[in-house]
C-alpha cells in the first residue's frame, strides 16, 4: 500500500507543479479555471482510488473468513 501512496503523492505533486507553471505562464485568465479543474479532478480520482482499495481489502478479508468457515464445516 505504501507504493500506491507514494504514486498518489507523486501524481498530485506533478499536477500541482504543472498547475503552478500554468499560473505563471497564462496569468489569471479563464484558462486558470481549467487548470484548477484538472487539479481537482486528479485529486478526486486519487481519493476515489484510495477508498476503493480500502473497500476491496475489507471485502477480501470477509471473503477469506467465509471461505475458512465453509472449509471448517466441510471438514467436519
């Protein structure tokens, strides 16, 4: 999970750097709103990815518990 977190932080950092570059090259224009939107969408996608990973981990844990119970009943 640590590699995923590092990747997410790297993506956010790169997107933020590109946002800052766009801020200084285009100035405060309507294009800045587009760049801000891209930054927010990137962050939102990463947050959703993290939530899905946690949810999947919990589901796998529950499925493993169910399989263990079924195996126990099958052996008895």
